[in-house]
C-alpha cells in the first residue's frame, strides 16, 4: 500500500509590501504540504480573503495602512472556525506583538526567519502548537509591562481564580511551555486527563489557545516548581 499523502496546509499571506508577499509565497511553495491560497495587502482584504478561502494559517504583517494586522487578527480570532494567525514583524519585542498574542495569535516570526524555520512554524501553527517559546513570551511581557505590572498581575490572578486547584496547576505548567505528555508525567495523570483539563481551562477563561494561557500565567507572575 502506498503511503498516504501529507494533509495540505492552506496559507494566506498578508503584507502591504508586494515584494515581501512574493518572497514569502515563493518560500512556502517549496514545501509540498503547504499551499498559498491567496495574498492580501492589508487587514481588511485579509479578512475578506479568509472568508473566501478558509485558510488554515494566516501569515499576518502588523503595520499596514488602512486596517492593520492587529485589527484583522482580532477580527479573525473571534470567529468560531478561525484560522491560526502567525504575526510577521521586523522587531522581536513590542506591545503590538503582545496585543496580537493576547488576541489569539499562535505566535510571531521575524520577517528574516530562514525558510525552513518559517515552514516548520506554519506546520506547528496548523496543528494548534505555539510558535514561540515561553522564554520569548516572558521577555515580551517584561519589555512592555512597565509600570502597569502590578495591575496586570492582580487582574491575571483574579482571572486564574476562576479555575479549580488542579486546573490552575495545569495552567501554570502550560505557562512553562510543557507538552501534555510532560505535564502528565509531572502531575501523575494520564495524557487524556491533561487534555480534558486543558479544554476546561480554555473554556473557563474564554481563551482559544495555549499561548494565551501562558501569557495569563506569566502576567500573574506564577512559576511551576522545577
């Protein structure tokens, strides 16, 4: 029996610079399991094309004239069957990136990311996996929180107070970037039980991915035991 082909990941590329769009599309077309279904020049066109083509992943530039990438990300991620959004940026720590992550973006990439890393990141996003490390998340928060840190921490802790004790423990483990299997081993649970807890956490906190949980845990200043 011949092996089953890899499922195709449909990608929408969004950037106001046509040269950047062309370069990104060319890189992605080198991967047999990725398909660029459309290209958009601003956030409004991105939302329109996402409705038309139903991509699995959107590569979203942040700073664009007209409707920017932040607004488009927030619009897309509020929808029931929203695509995963990976933010494209020329900087590695900015309040705009953090806002996109809070809105539900799977992560962010620098525009000069090597092609193989870009392709891998899109595959991870399509699988619902975060596209940044907990260390990067923490550095982002540290850079932009500033004088609002106490207010942010208190609000995050109140929100995490909605969780049961076991769910809060799992949430803190997610904040450390651990996989379901790692959490199961550390907490002496089955992977299925961890998945159930993760789903409950996302529902109770009205979040849609693990990155958002990690951000909330970092905002609260909570660290898991070693």
